[in-house]
């Protein structure tokens, strides 16, 4: 049996170390996953830079619990699973076995607080924990993130079997794809007077990194008309064209005023019906509100950590436009398997195989984080 497990650890902001941990013994109801691939998420970049306040200003405010093994976009093979784990960990009640390829929901909830009993829990649960962010690797069994050879799955984590034929390079962004359910939510708001997300509506994606790119694909699947993408990366904008986008605007070559005018021109002066902000900076949020059409719907999905504030006019930006603003802090737990099915179904329509652009070993995790911040990357992953 393997005696030591290697993992990449963010010890403190801007300091990554490769460490070894003891091979764990499983408690009843748990599982050990041999990692195949773990994606670098925007929150991992924030953690590395020390932007570590999550849900700031709310009663659930927390910080990244350094030292951590990052990695919450994970796919791997079951190496060991206990008797109770076989029966209880899979989301749909399927029995698990060693050798199954699986993905996991990165958040754990108590299932007992008011928020868990009256909603889907995430991320309002009073006792939630997130793999790779809020669970430190300081205490045994240590392996609570995907940037390691193995990951320890505690009882209560939701596990999902990967459909046959779906490779790790596509399964690894399941958690990210589940976040695009914000657009399914937008569909709920549609009414005949024109509110919400109707077929052939214009959709604007602010920031077409990994999250924005998948939102562009999802918008196309859900029947969007014109899709506009804004980013400062020429590489990402070119890739956005292959994922359903009709028009691109290079933020590195335009001012905010020029972008607002360009979007207005593309929409005959109206502005987009739906905007999804995947950048998460206050200035871009305000810029999006300026662009939004009357009665338009704005989805804020990128501001996962506190990066500052910006003044807005409740009258001008919200009331006068009858704007609908949705904050989408997470994803539905039932969205994982359908997201994998969706990727598999549309793999001949969109070049999902090009989504992972760079792979790094655990020993090179810090280099991988830095590459994920470069403008010539899309999804960067860690492999053992």
C-alpha cells in the first residue's frame, strides 16, 4: 500500500509548496479518489493572491483556511470505498465500486439548518464547507483538495458517476458547467411582455474565460439569438467564436464608453436582453448595467470574492430600466449529471476537447496557477 501521498499546498498567499501526507485510513461512509485531473478555478487564483474573503458582509462570511490543498473541479477513479460509502455517496443512489470514474460536488452541507430544509442549501447553509477552499489540509486526513494524488471524500459528499465515453478532459469541467444553470434560471423569468430570457434574445457575456465560455455555449443551446462576448484576451475571444459567439469586443483595445456604444450599436440602441458577468470586478458590473436593455436581466456570477465596491444609482440603473438582477453564488446539486450529459450530447457541436489548454503536474502547481492568469490560456488543470 502507498505510504505517502503528494499534494500541492497553498501555505499562505503567493506561496505554494509540494508536501507529502500519510496515506489515509477510511472512516465508515467515506471514499478515496485517485485523482485524474483537477481544474484551476477563478477562486483558486483569488486564494493564491490572498483575496480570500468569501461571502463578505454576510453572516456566512468566511476566509480561505490556509494551508489548503486547492482543487474543487475534480474527476478521478475510486481507489477505495467503504461499505456504507458504496451505498450512500452516489447522488442518485447507484452503488459505487472501485474503478468507477466519478466527479464530486465540492460543497458539503449539513442538511439540517433552515436554509438546507427550505432551499437547495448552497451556499446559504450555516455549516457549509468547500473542498479546496475552507477545509484546511493541516489536520488528518489532510487530502481535501484535488491538487494531490488522492482525495479523501467524507460522508455526505455528493458523488456522480461519469457517463461511459466521457473522457476526464471533459468531465473535469462538470462543476463549472453546472454553474451555467444561471441561464436556465433566467428562462424562468420570461414572460410575454419581454422580461427574462426568451428565444432569440441577445445575450452578452462579460469575460469569456472558462466560466464565460461555457455560458456562451449554454446560451446558444438554450436558444439565444445574437451572443456578444467581451474580453481582453484575443486568444479567448477567438475561442469564443467556436463556442457560439456571434460578435466579439476586445476590452484591451476599447474604453468602457466605447464598449457601451459598440454593444448599443449591435443591438439597435436597445442593449442586450440578458447579460452574464463572469469577470467579477465592480467596474465591469457597473458597465454591464449601463449596457442592459429596458426590462433586461443581469446575472452576476463572477464576484466570488470581495474585490471592492462601486456606486450605482438605484433610480438610473435599476428602477428606470426595470432591471432584473440575479446574484448566482453557486450551482444546483442536481445539475452535475445533466451537465455531463449536455457536454456529451453537444460534443460534436462545440469543440469541448479544446477547453483544457494546459496540463501541469503537481510539482509544477505554482507555475500552473500563474499560467491560468495568462491571457493565452483557457482551462488549466493539475494532473498527478
